[in-house]
C-alpha cells in the first residue's frame, strides 16, 4: 500500500523533471539524493530494530531529512577548504543553496516566532527553562533551534 506523497515530495519530483529538461546535473543529483534520503528513512522504519519502527512518515520528517542533508554539507565545507579542494567546496555550497530553498519556504518569520514565544511566556511565566522546551516543540521543523533559543533568551531576560 503506497502512502500519499507530501507536498514537499511532489515538489521535489516536479523539480527533478524540470532539472532533467534543463540538463541541470547538479540540481538533478541533489534533489534525487534528497528524495533518496527521505525514502531511506521510510525504509528504515520497516526494520523492527529501529526505535521508530512502524511510525508513518510525516511532512515534518521529510523536512528534518532535508535539514540533515544541509547540515552534512555545512559540516563538510570546512574540511574541503582545509584540504584546498575549492571545486568540492563550491559543489557543496551550491547543493546547500538548492536544499535551503525547500526548507526556507516552511520557516517561520521573525515576527511569527516572537509571537509564539510571547504567547508561551504569557501562559507559562518568564522562566527560560519552562518556556524553551515548549517553544522548541511548538516550532519544530519550522525554525532552527539556535534561532528559537536566542529569541527565548532575549524575551525571558
């Protein structure tokens, strides 16, 4: 039984076709890799040993996979720079930019993030240790943890 594809996956597939037509090999490879990583997560959940065994994939999971792929690129770049591999640095940066385009569309704006944190402070008091876990949960997949932490710190100070 095949599951319904998420809008993000449909967009990736459509853009893969566009990249094929445009003969944009880098974009094609990057998007195929991203879809493959999403598929791998789904397959991993069919393994009984996996802690997430049997859990269906969510749109948030697909976003998390893309964020992990971006993180891999950002971690690889300094090593390539140290090794003087400028062509690999450029390739990783271009792949990162392609993937970030998909993640940024789902990110909360600064104002939205502040509104969520303000609401949580109203409901739970102005204590960082109480507000931060709630804010992290509320914004999961829609804002970077460091960004959320910075705003919560500012607003609970």
